[in-house]
């Protein structure tokens, strides 16, 4: 057996969730080992939808541009029932949301995350499998089987299981995984279709029987390439035979895996192009000849969630914690947000800036999100997104994962200002129209915070000459625990000021991009601020954040608001937030 090697965090599973967890930890200066049982990425377009909230998170990391260059935009969905076109669903979001919906094959998402992680000095250890683990008050001891076939025992501060629906970490921790399975298995295929439907729209074509039940279904999601789609439909009966799963998991009766959890790519015979074409012939809104099938598979769907997201020093995220129908492309995106929520908390605890109690907030914040996503996707799989009772705007914001919040969570500090304004626990909105002395263009708040690995503090000043800014900036020195780093590790606190210019906030939806930049004299007012300053040229920040006079905002590393407070109470507000993080005195 190889000698014991130490690391801060051992992550099992190098899919999008494990890669995101490793990248966020590495950005915070945390030592990470990322192990993956498979020898290479699976070239299947499994999870393809990328939500606007995920792009915001990747923007903070400096990764969004690479994703955008590889992905295709999703504009909406075309729906047909028994050959009759239904009202078109447009994926429209408020103008202040910086990104739209996108599609990218999962293997491409993994490639880009892997390259980003390599730039941070961390590589995937492939063909390395977790055999067992145990934990004690000081850490986790894990036994690995390495690519060379030997065994290695390592010692880690924490273990994170991002190893999918059949998670060895979840099983080793003894977590329950309650739920059920859908009776229908589906065929998936990556093909080109020669129809003339508008680009950027997914297609849902169904047949309803006389009693209103759906007895045939075709769903097509556009992928990068000319007329390229990922198609899904009920599997042909002749494909549902026993066999080993494509990911190497042993299968049982009717192709179900040995652990009884029927979810993901199956081990059945692979669908042939003729079987996919037959469904398209029955249901497609236009006659189409399919060609260039890159891959096909059978996919099984379950809906399950763990009873808790971790115990002690071991945690689960993504499909290891929750599985559900792929409706609305919620799974991968929810898992990535799991990873980011956990990573910044682990980083604070590992560098001694917060107590271990902070890690209990991971389950408290994320498990309610997982429960809601599982329930909603099950409903949408049965009745369609259009059957959702919410108004169109709320539906789109929820599908975009922009409504996720933790106001009732353990880290939410005292609210301040209007109840319908962004409060602690809510997503910190992006905004346009920020000007600084040097750039000859407006910036977004995302531009200002991009690359910041830790907390950010925003000081809003209706009058940039107000001396309260200097006092607040001085008191922020007391927040060293939020940004202090151990020697050689990345700092984590950024403080900026946003100044008004005596204008009224614009009404919602008012465009700002085409209005002229303020004069250099106007912008120069922010030069004298004690921290980097930006002018709210069109009142967009004021409109979206609704400050009441000089107001401070703490933005968490995962892009949620940590605190909102009047600037004259900066010291007290910081003390309250640090107490919520269990920061030692």
C-alpha cells in the first residue's frame, strides 16, 4: 500500500459538479485532490442545458466567456400536441439579467471546466476509485484504488462525494435515498435533423390519447452544430434487456443497476438510427430525415433525495444527493450550485476564518432547494412546464434558477429596507451602467466583481462626498476574517463603492445601454472615495437594490447577499454577519 498523503479536500467524481467544487476550492487556495473512476470523459450529451444563474457563477470565476463561445443560445420551446402547434414558449428574462439560457453537451462543459481547473494547478486523477473511508474529529481517511492497480490510503480534512446517482460516498455515509422511479425508459440520440424549424428552439411533440394521457413523446434540444439536436423519446420495448451499464455499473433485472437505483444511462442495447427515425416520423412537426448519429443510449429516470447532505466531515452534492427528471435542465445546474455553496464554506473553515458549525448551513440551505427541484421536475415531467400555475415571468425566473434564496437559512442576518428589496439570503442582482474614471465604457456589476474568490462588500452612497464612506471603509478592516488568507493563499475580500449622482432610479425595464456616458467631471467624483468607486450612471443599481440612503451590502462568494445594512452601522452589521459564520473572536 502506498504511503499516506495529506490534502485539504478529497473530491470523488469529476463530472461538472466535482469539477466545479474543485475549481471553487482551488480559487480559494485550498489543496484539492479530485479522483474519477472512469478513464476519460464519456462522450454523451447527457446534461445539456445551462441556466443563466450558472453562467453568473462561472462569470465570477472568469469562465463564462469560454462557455459562451462553445454553447448555443436557447430562445424558447415549440410545442405540438397531436400535430397541432401550441402557443410558443419564449425564454424571456428581465433586461437586467446578464445571461440567457444556453445548451452545451456535458462532455464539452467538463472539458472547459477541466482546462480551467488545470490552470489553477489541479488535475483529475483518472482510473482512481474510492474503496472505503472513515472519519474522526480531525479528518477523513480514504482508501483508493489507483490507475496502476494498487491501493493508496490518504488523509484529507474533508471528503465530498460528487460521484453521481450510484454514489459510493453516499452509501459509505449511510444516507437514505428515498423516492421512486418512472416506469418508462427513454431513448437518447445525438443527431442532425434536416427540418426547417427555427434555430435555437427546443421541440416538444406529444400524442394524447382520448383520455388525455400522453402515450407518445418526442423532445428535441438544439446542440452546437448545424441542425444538430439531442433527441429523447420512450424506448422501444426490444431495447429493454439486461446488460452492463455503459458507465461500468453492474446491472440487475430489466437493466436496473445492482443498487436498485434506476437512473441515468442504461446498459440496454443501443438504439439504432432507424428506431429514432420511426418516432420522428410519427411525431415531428415537419417531415425530417435524421443523419450523422454521434451516439445513442437508453436513459432511466428516478426521483430521489438524501435525508441529509452530509455528516461530520463528509458531504454529497449533485446527483449523489438528488436525482430527478431532466425537465427544465435543472439537475446539473442545481449540483453546480451545491458545489459552490459548499466550497466557500469549506475554504473559510480550513483557513480558520470560521468555525466548523458553518458547514451545517450547507444542508440547511441546499436541501430545501433540492426538495423543491425534485418535486417541480416530477410535476413538469408529467404535465409539462406549461401546466405550471405560476405566471410566465415567475416561471422563467425559477427555471433560470434566479429565485433561489436562503432568507430563512441560518446565515440570514437582520433584514433592512423594503421587504421586497433584495435581502440577506437572496441572489445579489447584477446591474448595468457603472462608470469608472478610466474605462470609456459602462460596466456591469459582474465586471466589477469578476475574479473575486471571496466575499465582496459594496458601499452605496447617494452622495459620493459623504464622509460616511471613509468611516465604513475603516470599519471594514474589522472584517479581516472574511478575507484573511493563510500564507500563500488567495485573499478573499473585495470592497467597492457605488455612488449615485442625484438622479431618480429608472423604472423597471428602462434601457440604459444606449444613453450617453457621464462627463469625466461627473465620474471623477468617485476618485476621492477610500475604496475603488463606480458611478451609478442611470440609477440601475439604485433601482435593483433599493438602498435607503448610504447602504452597505455583503455579497457572498456564491453570489447571494450575506448582509444589508445602513452604513453608519457597518461595524455592528459586520459583527452580526461574522457571528452567523461562527467566526472566532
